[in-house]
């Protein structure tokens, strides 16, 4: 165990190289935000003292990636969540986990973690550049993507012009988001979230300014690609003005949740 913030050297060079990104934490609060969204608050002075930019993520260690089993099965070690409500003055932050239908290791952790549970963290990681300037900002995503929008909106500030298209299974699963301007919500009502045309259709129907803005599209990979195709090919947006973050897609393990 480290003493006064100093870690002991390990015989494993991988631990020495990557251990600087590890932190220890403990869960302090757990509750439900919606019928399918769980809020998990974590205390970790070490994690929250590190440099952080809104939009970055934390990787929760389910299994040690530097163990033999972790090296052989890297897809069964870490799960990624957007850092929310980063509060270094309280040495706390929170993440929101979507409790989708399935049996993945991240899902099992999110369903079963309790107040008092220890947790090992990696990060913060991810984008560290300032959010781009644009005449307006468009946020598009289903439940997993919508969980990542709040920190970016906070960084933009209250005067930013924003639009949102948000998908969920039904109204009871709508992810609450403060600070987002005009919002259109669409519901799958039993349809698959994979390669869904709901978001792209809703974006196509959205009355946006003539000039391109900047779009942040997050969630299922193929659905996000549909939105990008619409904005670039039908609205004439520059491709670099549409940032698509693939948080999950069938057959891929360990993506962002």
C-alpha cells in the first residue's frame, strides 16, 4: 500500500509505467436517476487532484489489467465512464451507468456496487483540448451518450447556443440534462438501439441555423455514423465539425459506457 502518496516500486515494469494512472477510491452514494440509469458517487482524493478537463473519462478496474488473466483477456478488465460533477474540493466525482439489458462485467459492477465498496480507478483520460468554438453546438445521443453531455455543457457556459436530440427507450428513461437549449426527445419503444435511424431522422427534422455548428454525437457506433452522414452529406457540414464518439456497439467489449 502506498504511504503518504508515494508508491512502492514493483518488480513488474508495466505496473511502474502505468501505475501512475491508478487511484484508489470508495463509493459514497448510489441511487437511481431514471428507471435504467444509476448514479455512482466516488471519493478519491488522489484521482480528483489530477489534471481534469470536462469531457474526460474514468476507467473503472473490474479486473487487474496487469495480471496474467488481464493480459490474456484485456477486454474483461476495465470499463469506461464519463466523469461527472468533478469536485476536487470534496475529493469526489460521480459517474452515471446505463443499466442496459445484458450481462457484461461493467453492467454487473454497476448493478451490484454499494456504498462503501472500494474501487480502483484509471485516469482521468480522454480528450484534453478545449471544446471548439462554434456559433452553436448540437448534442446527439441515446442513454449512454446523453450521460456524457453535462460536463461539456458546463464547460461551454450558460451563454452558449445549444441544441439536443436525445433518444431513450421510453419517457421514464429520459436522461435529465440541465443547460441544454432546444431539445427533441425520441423513444425506441422496444426497437433496437443498434444502427437506429431515430436519431438521424430527428436531426434531419431539426430546424438548425443555415451555417454549420459543431456536433458531439455519442452512443452506439452505427447510429452515430448515420447522424454524421446526414450532417455532412445532406446539410453540408465539414466532416471535422462532427465528432462521433462510439461508446458501444455489438461485438465490441470495453468501450465507453
